[in-house]
C-alpha cells in the first residue's frame, strides 16, 4: 500500500535536510553564533574589516552615511 513508502521517504528526507541544517549546528557549536559572515577572499576580508572599524561590529553593516566626511 501507500504507507510502504514512508521509511524510504524518511531516509531520503533526512539526507536531503542534512546539508541545510549542518552549517547552522556546526557554526553554533564551534563559534557560538549560528551564522558566520564569510571572508575567504581578500576583497571580502577588507570589507569585513571596514565594517568592523566603522560600526564596531562586523555583523552590523552600514552604508556611506557611516563614513565620516574629511574636514
């Protein structure tokens, strides 16, 4: 009957959901924060450092209004 597919559906559903939830759990276990801003490329690292310098925290991003005007 139709219910014979439920174990297979459960196995496939588990394996399809693993890549979605694994980075969240690993980031939470290792760094204490569930999501991390990646800075693998040099340009991305520079932008991350800029955001940290301007706002005090690299998760909070601001635009041009946070850059002080030269006087």
